[in-house]
């Protein structure tokens, strides 16, 4: 099957594009995989730690307000307490929809139960006069809640560390694989580029030297190219030109007269002029072609 220089060049560019595409696809795959792992860490475990902290801070603020008002014999700021309860409810609801670790669902259920009792006690204290018994009961419930929230935070903190270590291992593995793949693709591309350049350099060098020999009146020079591309076709044209120049040169070497005093045939003179003119044109064309090749 005949392959032109343009076809070979196009196939070479397609081959290099395929190598670049392979690197891009694998790079995107490993980056997305690593991104998914880090996103899971931020979405799941980190948010659970944040929710546990927000609920603990809300309980602490409520206890502080109730205890301060009890000791100072004043009414508690019910709007502030209601706002803190609303924030705790919101964080608890978000945590219930963010269960990721084994046993976390049971822990959150227990937190919800304890918090419900704690919230009812707070509302009861706000509606009635504060008593020492009620305050002690409230402190006991808040202590249990603190412990459960601490367990929730530690559970997700450990999972956060484990998943972070796993992400580090995955990133190192991806980096190693991409380094190996990039090295292989680089060597393949380098080998292809060198062989591709050598193919054209060898042919241009042969063509250049052949044309120089023909222009130097070495009409026995012949260009021989393997394959059937444009170089081979051009070699046939150059070889045909050399044959014609050689024949014309042989004709010119024939004496114009066989013996002294014999008149010259005008037709032979005219034919000789035509042959000289054609030779001159061929030499000019060959010289112009060599000049273009040297400029490249």
C-alpha cells in the first residue's frame, strides 16, 4: 500500500496525540480518584466533628446561662436559650444525615434521646422556678451528653486520620504509576521522533547528493530509494533526467564532420542547439532544486 509523505506525517502526529491523550486520561483518572477520597473526608468525618463541637458549645452556653441566673437569682435569657436549642437541633439533624462509621448510628440515636430529655428539663426550668434539684439533674444530663458527643468526635477524628493516611498512600501509588507511564510514553515518543526524523534526513541527504552529482555532470549517478513514496517517484524523474543528459552528451561528442572540408549539415546544427538548450534548462532546474534543499 502506497504511503505518501503527508500520510506518514499525519500518522506520526496522530500517534503523538494518542500518547498525550493516554497521559491525560490516566492523570485525570488518578486525580479524580484522589479528589473523591479527600472530598469524602471533608464531607463526612470532618463535618461530624464540627457538628459534635457545635452541639457541645450550645449545651455549654445553655448551662452557663442557667447556672449564672440561678446563682444571681435572676430570670434566664429565654431568647438566648431558645436560639442555642435551635442551633443544637439543626446540628443534630445534620449529623443524623451524615452517618458514615460503623456504630455511629446507634451513638447518634443515644445522643438524640439524651438531648430530648435535656431539652425538656431546660424548658421545665424556664417555665417554673429554679430549684437545686432541677439544676443538678440538668447538670447530670449535660454531663452524659458531653461524654457521648466526645465519643462521636473521637470516632470521626480517628476515621479522619485513617482516611487521610489512605489518601496519602493512594497519592504515592498514583504518583509512582504516573511516573512509570510517563517514562514509557516519553521513551516511545522519543524513539518514534528519532526514527521519524532519521527517515526524512536520510532521504533528503540521498536526494541532495544525487542532484549535486548530476549538476556536476556525473550523469552515471542514480538515485535509489526503498519504498514507494514521493522520494521514490522523484528519484525516477532525476534518473530519467540523468539518462537524457548522458545521451545528449554522447551525441555532442560525435564529430560534426567526418572528414576535412566536408560541409556541416544545417539540420544537425539546429538539433545540436536544441539539445544544448534542453541541457541548460535541466541544469538550471536541478540547481534551483538543490538551492531549496540547502535552505531547508
